[in-house]
C-alpha cells in the first residue's frame, strides 16, 4: 500500500462543481491564530535555499465520532498524526529544492465537508471561515516575516488544494505583488476547472514541464473508473476539471508508460518507514473525465460507491513522487533563468 489508512479515507468529498461557489457566504470565525508563535506551525525550516514552499495539508481529521467538532483544534491528535503521515509521502517532495513551511490550521472535518457538499454541491461553506481564514493569516505572517522576498512554490492536496484554489482566486488577486513571485501552484487532488480559468484570467494552468507562474493539478484513478463512467461531478472529481500528466507533462491524451516514472514512494503501515519503488505507475490524461488514469499497483480508496472501484486519490502524490520532485527543480531552474 502506498499510504497509511489514516490518509487513504480522509479526503473523499473534496471537489468543486458549482458557479455559486465563487461568492460563498463567509461565516463568523473564531479568534485568529497567532502565527508569530512557532507552536502554530507544523514545520518551520532553517533557511538554506533560494526558494520556499508553503504547503497546505489535506483532510486528516475525520470528525466521524458523535460529538466531534466540525473543525479540528490545532492540538487535535488525529490531525497531528495525519500530518506526519502526509509529510512523509506528500509534502516532503518539496524539501530537496525549497525551504518547506507548513502551518497548522483548523481544518474542516470530513463529515462537515460532506454536509456542505450535500447542501450546496461544493464545500466552500466548510472552508471559507476558519480554514481559509487561518491559511490567509499564515500567508500574511509568512510573507511579512519569513519569506524575505524569496520566490516560492505553493502546494496542497485535497482540502489543502481546495483552499489553495480559493487562495489563487481571492488572496493572490488581492496581493499581485506576492503572486508575481510564485514559481508554481501544485493544487493536486482538487479540480481546477475551465470555468475557474475563464472567470479568473490571472490564473494560468501549466502547459508543459517548465512553465512558471502556473497551476499544476490532477486526479489519479484506474481504468475501471473510466469504464464505470460515473457521472460528473462526483465527490472526488469536479465537472470540467483539468489535469496534466505528471510523467510527460502534457494535457492531451498522449500515453506515458511506466518507464517514465522515476519512482513512487511507499510507506510501511506498521513501521512508518518509506522507500522509493517501481509500482508500474504509468499515466494518461482522460479528457472526458479530467483525470489521470494509471495502472499503478496501488490499493484503491475503499469508498467505491462514491469514488468508483479504482480511485487513487490518496496516492495523487505518492505514485508520481520522484517525477514531482524533479519537476519542482525544473520549474525553479526556469524561473531563475528568466530573472
């Protein structure tokens, strides 16, 4: 298995689908998080590199038990355990090329996000208060006190990528001086749609492996999901979503064989140890579904009734781990060459 169970089932409801999500009603938020306190960051790096990454983690708080709150507190044990796993198989991919910053935030539980989805057809109502407010506060503090003018990557997965989508649409529109230093946005596991790009002309989706100032996104699934032809949008994939192939960096349906995969990261569930393996992780964009189809030897998500028989949402990063790592370095090199 490529990821621990804690991560496998945590982000099954996160997808975008409706035009009305562009202007969600913002609920009253609680007291703001003080990001001057180091305890409110999961990772604050020693600065050794010319570029940063600001990473937003996915849903690792289920909220499945009776009495669980809608939002995790910063000391929630389930969330903190989940972030540790996520760092091992996802956000660590950025550490070789960048200084990695990971703020803690009061994320929506899976249950609360599901309720928002059922009510509105999207989950923005679950995000726009505490999760979005916390991340924008962390971004403000990061830019004002930690960034020191360095170019940066911003990234996330699932709920983290959903928040990143709002950051791209709202926060960076309000802060163009910061946005112009963005090397790339890896919004993986949450649909960036054609409508998003049409209504936000400052947002550009990647067209190749080295363009900068662009968004990189995909959803991984197996061929059985394509054969099942599940109606879209569903709880994983948005309608008119866009994916780029993480092996050949094309947006068309050009097939990339597993020989192009430079290594997947695999975690031992018992020990937590990770290693790079060859798991036959090929890739091909399915334009009709806006996904990347793979025959990787990975364990699908368990929620087949919602996500199809071969949903690899939990492994969007891990199947293509070394290719992502290489791609970050290439986009940084291009950014530097163009300065």
